[in-house]
């Protein structure tokens, strides 16, 4: 496929003679994630994304252009490191691939958004909740069975977007709807959910949950140039965008044992494990289908938290002591025992601003307020259950 996408992209820009503001460029299709591959070759796909990004980097103007000048060389080095690490990995040198990737991250390390806790957005009226789901049967799991894979069963750790061979991790999503999507949309009534309370555990996450739409909502002035108050966030987004794009590729061949889309996410998780000051990654799900407004900040947000220290069996002591979770429930049991909760409807005007999706839309004719779906109902029940640490 070569540079087909890049050539077409540049040609359309030139022939259309269309002058875009910085804000319009942010809102263009190119900056949206996740990225969908249409070429057979993953490396060429990623190369074309980087080339278009570097072309766009030269197109910003005004105050944004001035502020980018000093870090542009660092962004270019990160971009090249991502490509070189993929190529080195595919050539069989996994250690060399990590070293190249690590050197690339060092170029923009000061611009990585590292946050204590999962959110500190003042407009959010309630603590953000996270959930884990498992496909169950007629018997409910225990809380322990909703934690990470125990060490004596580490052989069950499968290859995921963010995973390392034999290293158990906690994988959480910030809505039951996203849990269900990540599981492949199984029969809902038997899926079991636990709610995780992370607000007091002081974990630090690398936040790759940025969206260009959310930034453009408050980061630009009327002339389309950056707002001075939001300048650092915009620069931070651009500096880390090659990384965010590289970890946000939709899997091209879902049934294949090897997925090249996982190369950079897995190298990033190795970097997190090696840098003890970080506890995990918050990232934008590739399951996003465009049906839910991403201006609603937390939509389609996942967390991965690797274990801190291994042992013969059981669970990571540090995570076990700091993370609280509820006993799991399923919609099947909830509707039998608490029919008033699963049938309750909430008026849209009564719904507080939260991190949850505003609506769930299957198509233009089939959509509903999130809190009135099974997902919203099961979350209300989980909110009534007290979370506890694992004994």
C-alpha cells in the first residue's frame, strides 16, 4: 500500500485549498481514535499514520505553532522510535525493541499525563467507578474470583492488548456497558459484575484517555487558536499523540494468535512495570463505535493494573490491601431478588453529570438514556453494595 494514504491526504489538502484552523484540525477525522487498519501490513499502516501526523505537525499555526517549536524534535524522535521498535520487534529482537521504545518515551516523558487517582475533574459530581465482568453460570463468583488471576494459575494469562507473559493484571472498565463490549457482547443476564472503588488507594496512572474532541471543547478561542490557559494540555496531547495512536489500533485479524496491534501496548506495560512510580495505564477503548459522545470525559475508558510483587499463590499483597471491590452480581439474580431496582426508570433531567455514557444507541431508531438500560440498572444496584478489600 506504501504511501497511498499520505499522498491522498496531502493531495486533497492542496487541491481543496482549504485553510483549517487549529481547532478544525483537531476535530478532523485523522486525530480521532481508535485507528482502523485497512492494509494487510501493520508496519506500513503505522508508518502512514506517523507520516500524516508529522505532516499535520507542520500545519499548525499561530500561538500553537510557536509553542510546538521547542518540542517538535522530541515528538519526531518519539514517532521514529515507535516505528523502529515495531520493526525491530518483528525482526525478532524483543529486547532491542523495548530499548528503542524506552528511549523514545524519554523524549516526551515530561509531557506524559500522570495522575494520582482515576480523575480529579471538579465538574464530576460523584467518584468515578470502575467495573470488572466475567461470563458466569447459575452460581455467582466470589469476590476473590473477580480479582486478578491468582499466581498459581498464571498459566491462564492470555495475550491481551496490555499484557505480559505470565504476569497477572487487573483489567477494569468505567462502565458495565464497556465491560460487556470488551467481553464480545455475550448474553447479558448471566454476565457477572463487580464494582471497584479506587478513590482512596492512591494509585498513579499514565493517562492515555485523551480525546481531541474533549480538548477542543475548552481548549480553543473563537479564532481557532489555543486558549492560553489550556495551552499545556494541548501541547501535552500533541506530544503524546503518536503513542496514543500506536496503542489504539483496532485488531485487524481478531482470531489470530499474534496481533501486531499489541506490540506497542505491551512494550508500554513493560515500561510501567519497570518504572515503579507508576501503577497502571488508563486508556481509550478500541471498542468505541462513535455512538456515544466522547465529550463526556470518561466514556470508553479502561484501566490495566499489573501486579507489584509475585509469590507462589494467591494475590498481589499490595493490590489486595489497597483495592476494594464488591461481591459480584448478575442481572438474572438482580431481577429476581430486586425487581423494583431493575424496573426503575429515571427521568433524564434527574440524571447528574457523571462519567457514564449519556445514551446507548444501537441505531437511530433504538436508543435510550444510559441509566434506564440494564447497564445503568445493574450499576445502581452495585452502588448499594459496600466494597471491601480481599482478605
